[in-house]
C-alpha cells in the first residue's frame, strides 16, 4: 500500500514529516511511504543527498521535483498560489515514481504538510483517496487557527488585533490568549493574512489531521479540537523527533568541550537555522551572558546581508567578524567558561549531561526536544508561531522562563529592530540556572515530569502510540473513493 507525503520545502517541516514517514513504515510493514520534495524559488534547495543517507528502509522513497522547474513564473506573493502551482509536477512525480513504478502497491492516502493544504482536493478528485494533513506544530496552535477562522467568518477583521492589548477566549487554551503573541502572518494586512486564512480553511477539508504533540502536554487543546464540530478528527502522535547523532569534526569538538564541563552547568543558546540578531542585540546578549557568570555554549548566526531581509539566508561568522560583533575583550574574559559556535548539533547538546538550561526561539521541534531531554528553557521567540509556543510554555505550563514573549524579528515587521537590554536577559539567565531558587527547582521538577510523560506517550500502550495506530487503521481500511 502506497502513501504519498508532501512536506513544505523548509527543513523543519521536511524533517518532521520524514520522521512521520519512518514511524509509519516501521509500525506497519504493508506500507510504503513516498515523500515528494519540491523547492521554493530564491531559496537554497534542500540537501536531499544527506537526507537520503538517513533512510535505512527500501519502503521509504524520497522523490525530488527538480529545482526551479516551472518556478520562473510562479507567483511568490501568495503561499496558496505557489503550492497550487506545484500540483502538475507532483502528479508527474506520482505517475513516474509511484503508480508507474514496477511492483508498486495500491495508492491509499495522501498526507500533506499544513502549508500544502491548497493541494488537499488533489487526493480525492484526482486519485479517489482521502487527504490528511500533517500539522508540525502543536494542538493549541491548531485550536487557535480554528478560533480565528471562526471569528473571521463572523465578520471580525483579524488584522485589527495587530498592536492590540486584547485577550481572546480561545477554547484550546485554559487562560485568555493575548493578541500580542498572535502569529504575525495572521496580522499581515497585505497578502499574508488572506493566504493564511486559505490555509486554515483547507485544513478543515482534510479527512483528519496528524499533530506533532502528545496528550499530557496540552490535554485541554486536544479535547477542545475533538469537541469542535467544524474540525476534522486529530491524531496526536508526538513527539516526532529526529534523535540521530550528528557526525563531523564540528560536532566532535563541541561534545569534547561539553565533556569537560560539570553536570547541568552550561547554558545552551541556539535560535534555529533562521535565528539571527543585529549587532546591537548580539552585544547586549554577550554582556548579559558574561555578567551571569554561567558557563555557556552559544550558537551565533550572521543575519541576512542581501536586500529584502530573507531570513533563510543567515550564515556563519568567521573569527574576525565575531571579534568585531562582540564587546571588546569578550573572548579573552570568557575563554575558561564559554564557547561561541556557528552550527550546533542540537540533539547531541541537549542530550549532554553538562547542559542545564536552553535559551531557545521556541520553534516547536526545539521545544519538543528540550522536553524530551528534560532541559529547562528560557523563551525568546523570533518569528512564525513561536510567540504562541512561548505563551504555552511560559504562562500555560510554567515550564519556561520568559525573556521577551512578544519579541518579533524585524524581517517580518516594519520599523526599527527592538533591542532587548542586557539586564533583562541576564535576569532570565539567572532565573533559568539559579540552583538555590525554589521557583527554579519546582520548574525543573515539572520539566523532568513532562520529559517522562513525553517518552511514555510514544512507548507501546502510550497515548501517541495508540493514536498512531488509529491513524494507520483509518488509512488502511478506507477503500478508494472512486
């Protein structure tokens, strides 16, 4: 039985859906998973070769649509239009590599990334099989999306919440949700908000939605969606994580440095592949880190230098550039307690006994990894849905320390870059690492308990294990619709 999975062409989305594909073929030997990858124009293509090396089964196929094929005339202002423009190439790939493959099985279902929701009609109309959605973020965000769509359909202009101090009564959250941490795309008065609402509407057309979460981390959100008559059924199957160890000299150098540090003594600061700050903010961070007195491993990326501020064009500093960005003498004064790096083997670092705290951008993959390894976090969201993720971690679950919950990187907003002062950052770092604080000890206990729950969820008999089984039963027992 053949299953088609279509990720959105961003590394975080692709990795999550690829791990989902691995779960499916590992769980049911009848299934063959076909992951179709396309690339966005003006974006460096995904490194398919290295990803293929992580696949150890012949029942998982990675199919790449040639880069820029047909992209020269693809409208890039609308996510919906861009994804729809890929449909002919996706169909060609299916005909060539799946239905036309010697010995292929029966096509039974599609699983689309949430940002590929505008393809949902292809499943039933062209292939007579159900279309499901993969939601790589959390159930709370899905519930928030459903709520905002309802408000919009009832005449509320969602973009009016931009800059508002309003608090929303969202069924997926047990406490009021502040408008100031709404995802920026929902507030965009140009094409963004319209395209985003199209995505949410198409999500509701799905036969079901697979969510990268587990019941114990957001029970009220999962229950709210299950009770929402307008929402398809959901399958919470997380945490979906790629826990493979990295390889290479950079990884070995970092791990060897960590090996020399005392247990739970190091603050790890990392903001994802698109996480970067302007020089003024980097200097304030450096001042705060040095003043805190804690050992640190800090992943620093250079912001985009091209016009347009494309966040995916971050890069690594060389040593000379880093010297200019940091306060004078910073490396000399912190040589015994700190290490500044570019790329970070995040799974290796978070799983290391020396790491006692994680300063993160609150991407959901990173959040799930921190919970899995039981590492307390300080939240500094930058873009996308990260502000909403930070709200859940800080205010709903009390599993994280706040740096600035409503911070937004300037690449998605107009106006001057906001600089968070060193004193605010230093205070958060001390709260994160203070061994004598009762508040900190209580939080660490809660994080450890959630870590245990995350692992139990995916074990045989756990909530996510059972949910994955229900999903497999549903896709394998539904006959072709045509």
